[in-house]
């Protein structure tokens, strides 16, 4: 959670600096970000459909693999990269 708060704080600081300098942010418009979310979600349709056809547990896959892919590692979840 600390990493997310630091990220938001850094973004706010940069936004304030941009505002003071009178510069527009180079960030993409919200419509582009919504499109990227659609791409991430759309990538999961085929694996979910395959599991549903094979009779596997789709809900477990969505909570695990899909959530990790679309949202990244969420605060409080165990680090899967540690050995």
C-alpha cells in the first residue's frame, strides 16, 4: 500500500509543478486510459471461455490470474516473485 501512496504523492507533486509552470500534462486523455483497461480485460476473455468450456473453476481463475494481470499486484497480496 505504501508504494501506491508514494506513487499518488509523486503524481500530485508533479501535477502541482506543472500547474505552477503553466504546462499541460503529457498524460493521455482519460479515453485512452479506458481503452487500455478494455484491452487488458479483453485479453482475459479467451482464457476464461476455455476454462468455462473445459468445466474448470472460472471464478478462482478470475480472482487469481485475471486480477493479477489486469490490476497488477494489489496491496496486501503476497509477493509471487519472492523465492
